[in-house]
């Protein structure tokens, strides 16, 4: 590490799409020293759920850089041209590309950046009075600012913990090792996009098709993703500024109310799945190849001589439904919590309801010097709402962080053209929050 600067301007931990976006935006800044670390040997994006037919849920122009810097050499279009596939993409008529292609794009970006260090684990971080000290498996690095983008932790229901991980596991582990589903009785927990993708995958291949699938969800139906045009404006910078200015007690209710703008199932997938069930049940004569339990929550999971017995409790009251299965796949999402790397600094952070408080520039409130900041990626859903973990504002968030880091408006992160009117003086950021924006409710 003798070639590295004594103290970096910015050190990032975790190289997922969020920090890869930030690395791409900051890589061309003269005089700015940055480095990003990841324990993995190469860039991977949810490898356990990289199903062959899975598609992105956002337009391919909402990539790592284009919405804020369309001439950046690490845009998705630059990748398409470099790999000589742009014309064929245009012929397909797609606006949303396969998830595998987005991963290929990110791997291409990673190969072109020189501020990434794979295979290097950040173990903990401290503040020594003048800089952040990051302990790694190969020594110590110092930085004036840090950004944590380590992603979210898979959430397993309490009753699904402590079982054989070959039989009970989160979707994050689905493809990480070879698994034999053929002829098995498989339960899938969760009625969102991941649950639908898993069921569609299991039904899609004769060689892996289970004998029976039991798919349960607490939702009232397999509800579609709401990505209609006016709803999509909730994923523009203007609404994020508006959301940040809402009273804290209103934010949680608003996130829940807007849940299906990010947590529903894409309509093309619902259509494919319904057609597949029709063909299997009525054309091939299979008897209920997939039983779907609506309004049922996972109650318990018990190991017996007949295998696993899963219990589902009706959310509206009634008897628990129990059935023996061989495997349980939990499509139960991810947890928003304190990044493990920051636990050593917890006593210096402003905490509210167990989570660090995020400022408008995605830095955390802490008791250290204002010129040294702890930024977080994909950890501000409470402050910025449903758009925070979504890829739609990936580049915008990285631009906000870059501007904060540089102390100047390198990128335009202000208001954009919208059809909806988020009334107010404009999204000017003050040190402790953006200018107040009020929703225009006249109609």
C-alpha cells in the first residue's frame, strides 16, 4: 500500500451499484483522492437471485451516471457502444433490460475504474481526532470522509431461523449453490417481486419443477407494481426534497401508503406467471401445480419425521393452515438497520428509533468536525422515502454526495421538469435540511 496517499479524501466501503455510481462520478475529479473497498473478488449484484428471466424495473437510462452526467464515459449507452450491442438493443424495443445485462454493465464500469479495491475487507472504522481510520485485512487506511454502501441484510422471519440452511433459506441464497427442486414440496413465503420471480423460475423448467409449490403471502392479492406515469414522478428529485421536509411522524405512514410503487410485482411477470399456471394446470393436466394462499402470514415452522411442517395464520382470523414441505424459500425482503461497520462510532452518532439520522446530503449527524463526514448509501428510507433504495435516483444521490464532498455544485441536483406541482421555494439545501416544500393539494 506504499503507492496509496497517506490520507484519502473519500474512502468507500462496499462496491454495489450505489458506491460504483459514486466512484464513477468522482473518478475524473482532479485533486480528489478516492478509494472503494469490497471483500468480494469482483463485482456481483445479488448473485443468489440472478434468475435467467429477471428484468430491471427501471429504464436503462437510469443508470449509474446518465441522469446527472450524460456525457460521463461510464454511462449505460457508452457500455452498449463499447460492446457493439446498441443497435440490437434498440431493435428489441426494450426500455428495461435484463438484470444480467445491468450486472454486465456494472462489471464493465468496475473494470474501467482505478479507484476500486476488490478482495479487501474493511473490518471496522474509528475516528482518531483528525481522520477516519479504517482497519482492513491488509493494514490501516485513513480518510477525511467515508461513505458506507454495504447494502441491506436479508430478513428471515423469526420462525425460519435456526433450521438447516439447505432446507430453509432466503432468496438471497437461491442460486449461490446447486439445488435440486425436482419432485420436492416447496413453500415460498412472500408475495412481492422476488417471490413471484422464484415461483416463475421453479415452474419454468421441467428438470427443476417441484412436485408442488405452496406460495403464501400476507397481502390480499398478488398486487402489481404501480409504475404509472404520475406515480413515477415520486422517483424524481423534487419529490425526494418534498418528502425530506415532511414531519417525521408523517414519513412512515407515507412510505407504507406508497409501498406498491416499489414493492409490487411487475405486470409482465404477473402475466407470464398466470399463463404458465394456465398451461400447466389445464393443458398439461397437472393438478394445482402452485397453491396460492392470500392473506396468510407465516406462523411457525416445525421439523418432523415427515419433513418440515409450515404453518400459515390467516390475517383476518381463522384456523392455522399446516402442510408438510421439503424446502422453504423466504422472499421476505431486507432489513434497514445500522451498518455493522459504523457500530464502533455509534456513540458519536445522532440516533433516532435505533437508526442514525441522515442529513440532506446523505451524511450522518455526528459530534465530530463538520468538515469530516460519514455518508451512507441506501440507508435513508426514513428521510427520503421509497425512492432511496430504488435505482431511479442512484445517480442523483451520488451527485448530491459529490457536491457535498467538493463543497460546490459540481452537478445540478436541484429541481427538474415535472407534471406534478410540489409547491415551495425550490429544493435549495440548507446545512440542516432542504428548504421546506409543501404539497399542493388543491384540485
